[in-house]
C-alpha cells in the first residue's frame, strides 16, 4: 500500500450559527455520518445547561448537508433521542452516538453519561433503533448493551459498530481506573480501546480487558473514540489519544489523532504517522484534534473531527489522498 495523506478541508460546521434543539448552545462534538443518496446527515452531541446545578447535559442533534459537505440543508429542530430515565446510565447525557444501517432500520449505539459522587461520571453503551430513517431513535431498553464488568471496572463507552462477514464488531473504550495525579485536584480517568463481537448487535461478548492498540505515551495514555474502515482490503482504525492529566489547557498534552491497521481484526499495528493528521498553528484546530469519524462517500474517504476545546466551536473535515 502506498503512502496515505490527509488533506484538511477546514471547519464545515459551527454550532453557534444555528438554532439548536433543547436550548443547546455551542458544542458539536463527535460528528458521525450517515450517507444518503443525495445528502449526508451528520449526528453530533451538543450541550444544554442543567438548570438544577449548572452542569452540562449532552444531547444528540444532526445537520444535513449536500454531498459537497459544505452547504447545510437543515439542522434538526428536535433531539434525535431523549435522555435516559432517572437513575439510568444515560440520565445526564449521550455523547457520542454511532449510527449504522441494518436492514430497514438505523441502529444508534449511544454512550450514556451519568454523574457520580467521588468521580465526575461513569458511562455505558446503549442501543436505540430508528424506524424513520434516523430522524428519531427508540431505546430497546432502559439499560445498556455493554457496560463495566469484572476486569473493565468503569467507563465503558464510545462504541463504534460495523457488520463484517456477518458478525457485529464493536470497538469501544474501557476505563482502567481513576487517579489523582496531584494533591488537591479532581481525579482523572484513563481508558483504552477494546473489542467485542455479537451475532445480533444486542448480546455482546467482550475480549475482556484486552487493550488492542499499543500506547505511545505510556500507561497513562487515554485512547478514545475508535472508528474503523476498510481501505484497499486492509482495516484502518482512527482514534484520539492524549495524556490522562493536564490535558484540558496544556496543548502539548491534549488530544491528537492516532491510527492503526489490521489485516485480521485481531492484531493491530499502530502507525500514527501514515496518514498523519496534525494541528494547524493559529487555526481552529491549533491546540487539539479529537473525536474522529471516518466514512466513505462517492468513492472518497473522509474524516470528520473536532478541534480546540473538545468541539465547542464545531467540526471540520479532511479527505484521504492516496
């Protein structure tokens, strides 16, 4: 395979320019594409403020664009799925939601957030199904389809699902634990990318606690939001990674886009430099690159991603040059 290179096409969506549902303002995080015959719908997580305590609640909205991925057709006026019930795993937000077609339905794999006391959050992965071509989604139940377990004690989330050879494959993240990296600061979390398989997309078998992507920054590297695509017969995964602490304001420790490839969906070789997507000084993505989503449209391979401040100011696009 020859060298691959990402060509940045700039920021394509700024949430501040549109009226978002549920009184949400700013933030268009974790863009995820669903391609139609004559347009592309991109789901994202945006945020409202919980009036009871001033904390954020993440909601799923979408924008529809012409296939030039520049011209906006419409932005959803309602959220695609309501937040979870009192005490459920997705009570305080859904971020991200990964969508895929299955038969006549669209499956949405949600990452639900719920607040904790000693640490800020826990997460788990739910499934909601759309029968109206992805406009609205209904949960198959109030609980998750993949959650913490014996050797993955917390923070299971970011599920990305594709059917390959008749088998549902899910790449997701699992928390290895929380830690105070210095006295008097809030605990920070570390997570790694794992893999599970299913015959029906509902009942999953994990490769329990097997970290499938090697670390580049050492044991305290956090890896998030895997997305997988086949290019020229080889499987490619893109994800984001960062240091587990001092990453929010320190741009040298913030998120970057990582890459790995596999020929068997079991063993993955990490190669962040081919293709490399890096920050652009002075631009909307000068400090960080995060939450990648790779998809094919009209023969091109595109990557959606967020920039500075974890997607507060929208998302951009890159195209693969081969």
